[in-house]
């Protein structure tokens, strides 16, 4: 995750494209702490430029600028950023004064092209300058110009220092500016870190061959083209897979809605269960990834009913024991359907076990307490609340208050206590006001 990746991670949810007010005070203080040293150092660097390095500086700046323009976004908030090769080469070949100018110069064309907020670009430049200077100190402390193994060791250490410092500076800003956890930022993603390290290490060979022959140095860039086209190909495959997953998910959701639509009494049931379940998951403070699992599982929780005969599913009279057995098979059928989709494996437990009870009297597996997946426990509560407050052909709907009392009284036996407490907090906070009002209760 390079500095250019900041603009990908800072999508305008809390950081607006032009508004400054969306960053909190702590984020601004951190911004100043990172930007101030390079801002002070830049005029000093301009007044202490050394002769003899201008050719290197111009070539590396032009190549870095071109590479910056060729950056492209991969999936999962990742950016393929080949300019790192030339910036790290600048770390090894230029004095720190020119290195700062290279960092500033190579960002300008991309800034003019992208037009993203000035404070993001300023932070990116400062981040790169700080990471570059740290890498320069490491390289020259070990002795990059010493030759042999020491030169290689210094180059590798500088490459690693650049990648590490860049990410270390980016993490607090993402935490303060967007409230993201370290796991959510993907800054420690092995694949991402490995790719950047490979690009940074490619700069070591480029720098080592620079004084031997510029033609040999140019040949050292061959792996860069291979990586570039490979990443492009991977991106196309990932986009194709994402499209397949999107269409498959839409098909499954349509099937789920079809089940709901079979009966006027259950129309919209899955969507309502999804809204209730997500409110509970958020009230419980689950991670975003876990909330997404709950959201998907809740929407698809009854998809197994597609395999239940209409004669049973829509029967207006009391079900026989044999018919109840068939009806109770729908969680298992649903889990099998979703398992076959392949990419929705995380939601399968929530679908299979959404009729389990803490006292072990649920189905299909009679799980006890915490043996039941949390997503399933959440969906069970949400499903029950919507079912109780929905009119069925065999009974009148319960009022919202009576349904809440029923659920409260069954906590620990029929329903997970933690989930019931989250439900009650959500109701108290007005998060389920839409449901309460639709049932004729002001909330």
C-alpha cells in the first residue's frame, strides 16, 4: 500500500472530496505532524542542491512520473504502483535534497490527472518523502556504495525500510481519519506487502547497474513489465469472477424473494429480517466483515424453502408431523444451495443454524448455547420478531410490545441472551422504529 493507495482507502465516506470539516481534529494534528518536516525541508533542499546528479534526477523523475500515471487500482483497495521502483532507485542514487524533489515532482502529473483533494496529495508526498529519507539513512548507514554483499544488503534493507515506513505512517491517518482497524486497512496483507517489496527490490538492481551501463540498468526493468502485465491479467480475472459472483448472488436473492412472494403473509419477510439482523449486529459492535455475513445470511435464510412443496409451504391447515419434518428441512436445503455457489461459504452456518435454540431444542442439529454460530443466533431473533408481528392465516399478528415481551421472556432458552439484549438496545435507540411504526406502534 503506497502513498498513492491513500486515495483509494480514503473514499469520501468521512473525508469529502472538497470539504475540510470531515477530518477530525486528531487526524488534522497527525496530518500536520507528517507534513511539517518535509514542508520545512523542501526549501532547505532547494538551497543545497549538489551538482553532478542532475542527469540521474531528471531520468528517474520522468520515469517515476510516467509510472505514476500508469498506476491502476486492483480489487480489495489495492493499487499497483510501479513508481516505487524509481523512487527507491532515487533513494540509492541521489542525495536527500534531490530525493525530496523527485518525490514532489513525480506526484504532480498524477495530481493534475486525478484532481483529488490537496490535503490527501500533500499527505501522500510527505509520506513518501519521510519513507524515502528513512530508507536513504538506512542505505547509506550500511554502505550502499561499498560494493559486493554489503551493497546488496544495504539495498535490500533500504527497500524494506521504505515499504515499512510508508505503511507505518499511513496507518494512524486511516485510523484517525476513517476509524479503520489495522485489519480493515489491509496494510499487512501478505500479497500486497510482497508485491511492493518485489518492486522496491527491483530498484536495487537498477541502482547497482546504473554506473556500469544505463543499457544494463534498463534491462533490469524487464521484470517490471512482466509484473505489470501479470497484474493486469489478474485484475481482469478478478473482475470477471466478481461479475459472476454478483450475478449469482442476484439470482439467489431473487429466488429468496420468490419464496417470500409465494405467500401474501410472508411477502418481504427476508428483507425485513435482514434489516433487523443488521441493526442487531451493528448494535453488538461486530466488525464490518461479520456484519456483511449477517446481512447476506439473513437475506437468504429461507432460501431452502424453494425445495419445500407448495402443498406444505402454503397449507392453510395444521401441518402433520411428516409435513413438519419436511418444513424443518429448509435450513439444511438452504445451506446446500448456498454451499454450491462456492463463494458464499461464510454465510452457510448462519443459514443452516438459524432455527437452533440455546437450550438445544432447535433444529437441524440441536446445538447448545455458544455452539450456535453468532450470525445464526442473530438471525433467529430477527426472524422471530418479524414472524410474531406479521399476520398469518392461522393467527393474528402480535403487537410490537407483546412480541418484544415474548422474546424477552424466552431469552436463554429459545433465544440468545446477548442477541436479545442487543435487540432491546436497538429498539430503545430507535433503530427499529420503522418496524414498530409499521406494526401500528409509535417509536
